[in-house]
C-alpha cells in the first residue's frame, strides 16, 4: 500500500470542483435509540458545507430503476469531508437553493487506498 502518491490528483480534483462547483451542505443523520425499547430515541444532524460539482446523468445511463430521470451525480473532493464517507441510508445533500437530495449510492475514487473523490448519486426528495 502506497498512500500519498495521489496527492496531486486529490488537489486537482479539489481545485476544479472549487472553480466549477457550488457550495452545498452534506447532512449526516444519526439516530440514537431510547434507553428502553418503549422510549423514543433522538436524532442528531451533522452538517458540513462542501464544494460540490452537480451533474445530470447522461440519457444512456438512465434505466428507470437504479438511475431515474432527475437524479444527479455529485462530485465532492475527499478533503471536504475528512474521514467521513457518505452513507446512502441516512445522508442527504442540500443545494444553495434549499432543495434536498437524498443520497442513493456512494462511490469513491480511491487508488491504492488514497481517497481522492466521493461520487454520489442523489435524488430530489
């Protein structure tokens, strides 16, 4: 394992997204169960403002099942979230206009375990 060999790729991705992207908010929701099974638990949100590049999917990739019309692909530089990897069960993104987008799937570009980029598929809720 050679970590650190892709620093220039990580920096380039961050620069391009900063230049061509928009400020967005990554939201992680963490649910905590109640002390007893019959007690209501609580949930907390962690919000992180990130630079993100939003893209529409090419028509030939939309199959109506896994990728639907209206879904977006969001690129987030690895440096924006630190060690947090987005989760498709609870996380969502908020755009500048206030629209909320549920994370459907998560991909990463991670050569030799050197995290460069998060690629999210999101769907407007």
